[in-house]
């Protein structure tokens, strides 16, 4: 069974159908409630791709009054693009607006070759299970391969390591560590607000996320950088050197934070049959995917190491290293975006951003060579 499934607390070992459970009993007492159910199956062995149709039928138990609509449900969900040899797959579906309590749920599923008629459908194993509803945010956030709370934990660790790196490089740039630490804390807090605001502005058609869900690294970098520029100027610090001492820290934080994305089931890669795939989740479907979070984390770590070595030498003029570091990281992100399972909102935005990042990167390298 995949390692991330065991780490996430749901491994499909109890049967083909599992209920999403809260890791803390106290959370399970909170309202509102919802049901989260995971159906485990092996990809069909016949040539694909296939479309899997899952039908879930639920009936609440221990009802001490006349049954109402909130005591029963029948729901169907589909999953397309299942290729032959994809291995073990977990499909999680949620049902909200029903009464809290114990439920008996049955699952029936078929796999239909895409473009074929229903006579060629392959019936997948049926399953049934008795379980309980849980706190709705947990039901919608948890799934096999998802570790609850991992994203804020890893982001917090990334911020801590970033502060250590920035403080270490401060002396090379003639910056006072104490005031720089205070400015960095303010920039981190404002950057988090900017990350949330940027996400909402660029995802207006989506419903608001729960808690820390729905935050964009672009918004964080923009607001945090502006805070460093304004705060550094007010302190009388050399802003260019302040930014050059900060870019390795930003890259370290991003590298660690992306590990949280992998464990939390966000920014997931496309499903693939590649030998380099890892079994991971996007909170709905857990399957073999391109490890795009690990790739971005490794790239950010490598850039952080290079930037730290250069930053320790306090190159002049200040600010070029920051511009080059941001441009290099933006270029890496744009190259990795096609590997992510998230559609882009504009057809040419990625290419334009990649071109701009490369121009800035080459420009800063040329200026540094000439000075």
C-alpha cells in the first residue's frame, strides 16, 4: 500500500470503502457535519482510457423518527482518464447537508472505456460500510495520502528556517540583525495576507477556502518584498543589499513549504504511468502522479544554495541577486506548471511570464558581468 496512504491514516486495508475520520475525537463533535467516503479500486486491465462511475447509496441508522430527506442519499461521481496499469486508486466523495450520525453506505462502480457503449462496461467490486459523519471541514480536507495540518506545519518550519538564513547573511551585508528580524516578521505576516488576497482576486469564481486554504505564493512575494523595500528605506538600510540577503531565505522557505503541499494534497501533479511517479492525492483522487511538488522544492533548494553562496559575498550593486533569484524561480515554476493538474486561466499567460522571467534573468547576469 502506498506510503502516503499509511501516513495519512487511510490505507484501504479495511475494505474497498472507507469513511473519512477525524484524527481528534473532539473535532468530530463540532458542527456542521458531512460525510466523506473513499472508494478504493485497481485500474482496469483492459486497454483504456476508462471512465469510472461510482454510485454511493447512504442510509442513516438509529433514526428514532419518521425518515426525512436528511436521512438518506444517493449520489454519483465520475472519474475520467483512468489508464490501464495505473495501479491502486482512491476516489473520495463528500456529501453535505445530511443529518449527523451513523450511516450505512454501499458503493457500486463500473469502468467504461471512453467512447464505448455501456455494454463494454467493466463492473468494479461493490462494497458497503458502516461509519459516522464528521466535522465538515475535516470531511472536505482529509483523504488518503493527505496529512491534516501538514501544510501550516511545513510553511511554519520554512519561515523559521528562512529567518535563520536571513539573519546569518545579514552581517555580510552590513545589516543590523535585530531590526532585520522584526522587519522580516512583519513582512511574513503581511505577506500571508497578500497571499490570501492575491488568491481571491485571481480565483473569483471559486468558493472561499477553509482556514489557510487558498493562498498564493505570488501574493506573498509581492507584499513581502514591498514591505522590505518600504521598511528598509524607513530604517535607512541599503535596500538592495537587504533584498540580496533576503532572496536565499525566500527560496528556502518556498522549498520547505512545497513539501507541505505534497502532504496536504494541493498543487498536485498530473496522473502518469511514468516510473518516476509517486502515489499522491489532490484531496479527491489519489493515484500515481508527477511529483511536481518535490521537483519545485528541489529547484527552490538548489537556487537557495546558489543564491546564499553569492549573497555571502555581498556583491555590488545590491539588488541584482534578488532580481535574478526571483526571475530564476519564476522561470522554474512556469516550466513546471504544465505538469500540474490545475488548468491555467489564460492561454498565453505562462509563456509571457516565462519569457519575461528569462529576459530579467539574462539582463541581471549581463549587468553583473559589466559592473
